[in-house]
C-alpha cells in the first residue's frame, strides 16, 4: 500500500507564479498512478489569450500528450481552487481517478457548487473528490490577489 502524499504545496507554488504573471492565482499538479508528477502549471489565460488556459486544462493537456492518450485513468489532479464547470467536465472526460482541491469556489465552482458536474446524470465518469487541502492558504492567495486589484 502506498502512502498518501499531497502535492498541494507544489500547486500553491504554481498559483503564486500565476499571480506574479497577473493571472488569477490557481495552480495544478498532475501525478501518474505511481504518484510521480507529470505536469504542473498555473493559470495562463491572459498570457496565452486563451479562455481555456486554466491550470487544470494545461496540466491535463500535457499529461495526455505525454501518455499519448486522451484518457488518464489512475492519475490524480491537485488544484488550489475548486474546478469550474469547464475544467470539471474535462477532468471527467480524461477519466481522472482522484481530484484534490483547496478552496471552494461559490461563484464559479463546478464540483460542489453550481452545476455539480460529477453528479450530473450525463457525466460518464466521476473521480473521487477530496476538498479542503491547503484550503486556508489557497483562499488567502485568491483574496489577496483580488484585494490588490480593487
């Protein structure tokens, strides 16, 4: 049996780097079934002029490229913020085994808030979901980022 190891600190590092680039501070880390980090990134929507360049999408794209597959069964995704509906649907399509996230997103979340994508009858796959990892630190990063812009 393997020991659980959270990669949230690495995801938080990616979120901090995103904030320094002027992006909403969200970071993500993707691990393969053995627990090895295969991709990590932060939001890059402004940098890439791409509304889909969320941290989750970027690491899933890289993971699929490396695996040479559109599906990543057994992989785990760590994200600092509850995924939005677009990201949640992509996580389901990629067949991610486990999703770990930090802060809840009452305004734009798609997992425990809003449309609750994984609970929808048309969702073909729902990962195991673990919320609240590094929740306070993730939420504070977002609060600080937006407070500085007001």
